[in-house]
C-alpha cells in the first residue's frame, strides 16, 4: 500500500512530546525538554507543576510549553478550570489541553459543557495566540456524543479537539479521528493522543485527519521514521 510521504521535519512539527504520569520527576522533565529541542517538536506537554521548569528549560527554543486543565477526569468545577488556565498562562504556558465534564455531556446538558469550555477559552484569550485543545475522552463516548462535543468545542471558540487523556479505558483510534475531522472540517485542529507508540499508528492518525499527535514514545517514532527513510 502506498503511504503518504512523511519527512522527519513534518512529523516533528505535529508532535506534542508528553510526560504526564504522576510520578514524573524533574530529571524526566529536563530530559523531555532536551529531546524536544533536539527533534524540534512543536511542544512539550507537562503537568501544571512543571510549567515554570519547562519554560526555563526551553528558553530560546521555538518549542512551546503545553499543559493540562481539569486533568485527567474533567470533573473540576468550571471556575477552577478557568483559574487553572489563568495560572498556566502566568507561568508561561502557550497551550492548554482541557478535559470536558464527560458525565455532563452524557446527561445531554450541552449548555453546561459549552459554558465549561467557554470559560477556559475566555481565560486563554488573555494571552493572544494561546491554543486551547478540548479533550473529549472518546473511549467513554458514543459517536453521537463525540459529534456533539466537537460542535460545542467549535462553538466555544477552541482551537483543537483532542481524542483522549491517555488515562482512561482507551486512547486514540482511526475511527474517532476520522469522525472528529469530518465533524469539525477545517474549523479546528484534531489532536490524536493515547496509545500512539509506533510510526504506523502515528501515520494512520495523520492520514485520518490528525494534525497534532500527543505521545510519550516520540523518540521511538522519530527513530523508526529515520530507519525507514534510510532503508528506502
């Protein structure tokens, strides 16, 4: 099967190099940032605790610092999510990945979900250019709920919809990325995250419509691509 050509530069420009496990140490964040500099990944994604340190480590680099809000369950109060966003901005974050209140969506209380996303977007707009990604946690949703969440994210003014936290019952799938891209069209970006550990999976997500990939196995994926290109 013919595959779309993918250069290392193109792939790196789509990767959020991620370390969000609760046991992550300062040394691991330092290594994450060094690797992101080396490969010129678009961003690192770290817990709020590590924003200051990551910003310092990436000073002078084009690599952005992303963080998470309402993570990983999405059940934080809306006002708290807005406050988290403000705090992240003050510490230098350039992107925030927020988790929607999944149970609220499943109750079909779309007004509350819209308000939740909108509060984060409003806080984010205090910093021009800050990117907001909305995590749907697709493994817990029906297709109808995924479509609804995508529309709500667009209506609220978010920049991306994202499949998963990586901390639930499942991660990104080609079917979900395809559905999300079809739903948002060109209005929003689509980030695939959760369980992306090899080049074939990353490539499949991109071909399905993802223009951002969140993963902790970024180096292995880049090395696999380099090996493929050298073999060719």
